[in-house]
C-alpha cells in the first residue's frame, strides 16, 4: 500500500519498516501490536505418544 500511495520502491518500504539495528518493526497501530505467533510455545504431548493407537497398523491376532 505504501508503494502505491507514496510511489515508493521496495528499498524505501524496507527503510521505513526496519529499525536501525536491522530488525523488522512490529506491526502496530495506536500502540496496539499485532499478535506475535512466534512467541507462543509449541506443546507436544510426548508423554502419551506411545499410547496413541496407530490407525495404519491392522490389529493382527
């Protein structure tokens, strides 16, 4: 949108959205920041992984 509205190139957009340290700025409006999904830990249920039945193995008796 900035490229169309201000006739910016990608270089100008990057200069606008990157901090002096080189990191991308968080997406925010009026002090409210967009939810950062990378901050949410991924939880795996490894403790019961061996007890979950595998549907691809037939029950052979």
